[in-house]
C-alpha cells in the first residue's frame, strides 16, 4: 500500500538573494497508512513550514513530496486545492468562526461536498460532535465553549469530510496538561478507528507517548526518527 506521506530530500528557503534562508534541509519523511507520527523539535526548527508544504498550503521548491498519491513538486494551484480538500487540518488556535454555532462550523467543512443537502450536512455535523463528546453543545458558539471543547469542535470539523490525512500543528498549545492529553487521545482514537493517519507537530512533551512514532527536527533537519513500541 502506498504511504499517505512520502517525502524525499525536501528543502525549502524563505526569501531570496541576500535574505534567502534555508529552513528545511533534505528532509526525508514517511507516514504509513493509519500511522500516528509526532514531529517534535525546538521552536524555529522548521516544523510548521514542513507541515504547510505537506498540506499543500505552500508551494514546494526542491525534492519530492507525494501526499495521498499527489506529487507536490510542480503541482498546479488547482491540484493543490483539490488535495487540501482531502486533508483535515487542526491548528493551535482552532480557527472556528465566532458567529457560527459548533454545528455550523463543522457543517462548513462539508460544504465542498456538493452531494449533501444542507440538512444532511447539519445532521452529519451533529453526529461528529456527538463522536467528540459534544452532543449537548452543538448549538453553542465558540465563545460559549471552553478551550478543550473548542479544540474538540476543531477535531470534529477536521474529521467530518472523511479526510485521508490529518495534519495538526501544536493542537494542545492553548490547553492545560490534562485537557491537552484528552484532546489528542480523542483525536488518536477517532483517527485509529477510521484508519486515518495523523502527522502532529508539537513541542509538548506531555503528548509524545500518544504517537506510534516520534520524529525530531533540529535546524531544518530530521535528527532522529525513533520507532516507538508498537501498541
Ligand atoms: N513566512 C516566513 N518568512 C520568513 N521566515 C519564516 C517564515 N515562517 C517561518 N520562518 C522562519 O523559518 C524558520 C522555521 O520556522 P517554522 O517552520 O515556523 O518552525 P517551527 O514551527 O519549528 O517553530 C524559523 O527560523 C522562522 O523564523
Ligand atoms: Mg510552528
């Protein structure tokens, strides 16, 4: 089976001329089907840049990146947009829209799926919110929810469109220890249940043991890729 993420010698620089700064150096990375990989490393080591390249949010410069079967080097903007729709994104600050309810926020992720009616989208959003333990909170707006609840809405939204891959960038940064662990454990369990691989960026040591594998970055390089005990 083809790996959902397969990077070979990916390099990336910001700026040009004298201001050019290389921030990724020949990165090789593979995420296997259903695997949960945590990418860790100090601030500024290139984790977010790598994640945005894999998520087709940024154009590749050098190397090869196959994500869900799509080669990203030289890919058109249209191909990148199509790929982004097949990926569930979760960010540090949840990115929910404040004027929409939890249910509407989740349903929005399904709007690109032209096959579903508004009613079906809202029903499926309700089912996703139930899956993340927020059945009673579907009609609340983000401001009426706790940080952990908001992140669970973000998880429901990321999973709603049945993505082939989840990319998460520092999803626990705004949460206390226990809530952060609960949220990532929930994400892991839902993803495992559906066979969806996750690439999760964090420098939060408290969630490292939730990974199948931990990959560490330093100064734009992968410095060690330890295989965790299979669970
Ligand atoms: N948009 C940008 N323009 C220029 N430099 C950037 C930009 N984004 C990040 N950088 C720099 O690239 C390096 C890697 O950043 P980043 O990928 O955000 O690392 P991390 O997520 O590991 O903290 C850092 O030195 C950062 O300052
Ligand atoms: Mg970052």
